[in-house]
């Protein structure tokens, strides 16, 4: 273990004019791993040399990016693949200090708001209408149509704060709360759109959270696919996994960053996708 005095000495060398020296120091510090992030953050705060601060920032981002990858790979291997945890991990790419417990509290508050109006003895369609009314009328969640490609639309914390999101984040918030209410509601991967399905005891219908919880049928999906000239596939009608949802969130982020011209971030998200999904071909 390197002593703190030695670490500080290494950091002081980050202002060296020799690029090889700086490169060697950065490599040495990065090799310590993500555990050095708190030390680097302290050094950034106490150092007033803008050159050293910028180089520390680059190292912290690199280490935080490494941490996001490690955590998402570990999440993928867990048996339950908790959806909220997965969404939190995606958001930590942009908000590394985001607290998971804070997200859980926000979701719990939304759940209790809706639970107070929920009726367990109502028919499924009527239960969905209650959730729709609470989420989209009383709580004011809505589609972010003006800034559809904003990266914030894929960040669960930003959507909970602004109450504006894209199809997948609005669906995931809806789905997490609905399942806490005991409703058999799951995500469905459609081309160019993410929706929800209610499936129980032979009863099946679909919900478009991006359109204020619009309820529709399998035939409507058929027409949608026909309009896009896409042949029907089973996955367009059946629930997808939480892993599928997180992968789609990440693919949305790639598009968002590319729309902004931030190809460095889009390439980083592609690296994460490649590690999580062997089938991903985004670099081609």
C-alpha cells in the first residue's frame, strides 16, 4: 500500500513539463484502482493549479468509468437483476455521486401516493386507469418531446426530478411502482418504442407510458409493425428481462451523446455495452 505522502508526491508531479513523466504518474495512480477516487477528489479540492486539477479530473472520470463497468457487470451476474439498481448504475455514469438510497426513497414516495388511491378489488383495466391518472395527471409525469434525445431522459434521477422522460424511463418508473402494487406489468421491447404489458391469467393488454398510459391491444402492435414494414417477432409482444431494459437504456444514451456530438461519451457507453452484451455491434 502506497503511503499518503507518496501519493501526494506523485500528484505534485502532474504539473511536470515532461509528458512522459506525467504519463508515468497517471499510470501509477490509475493502477491503484477505484479505491483512490476519494483521495484524488480531496487533492482536487485542495490544489489550485488548473493543470493539475484538469489531469486529476481526467483520472477521476477514468476511474469512475471503470467503477460503472465493474458494478454493471456484477449487477448482470446477480440472480434478481433489480431494475431500480440497474437504472441507478446507468445514471452513475453521468452522476457518480448519486445515492441509491435517495432513489429508493423517491420511488417509495411515489408508490405511497398511488397506493392511497389504488383499489385491489378493481378490474385490471380500471386499476391501470387509476395508476395512469395518478402518475400522469396528479403527479404530472410526461413525455419529453421537446428534448427527446437529451441524455437526461435516460437518467432515472433526472426524470424523477423533472418528471419528463423518454419511453423507457417513463415505463420503468411505471413498472416499478405497478409491481410494488402487485400488478403483473412488465416491459416490452418494440422497434423505436418501449411499452408495457399487463399479463395475468390469460388476460393481456399493452400500455404506452410515453402517451399518458394509453391502453391498446396486440392488434394495435400488429398495425404498428406493419406501418414500419417490420415482420412480427415474439419479442415484440412478450415481457423482456431487466437486463434487456438496461441494455436499451444504454443504447439510447449512445444515440443521445452522438446527437450532441459527444463521441467520446458515446464510445464509452459502447464499451460498456460490448462488455455486457456479446451481441452488441455498435462499433461496426
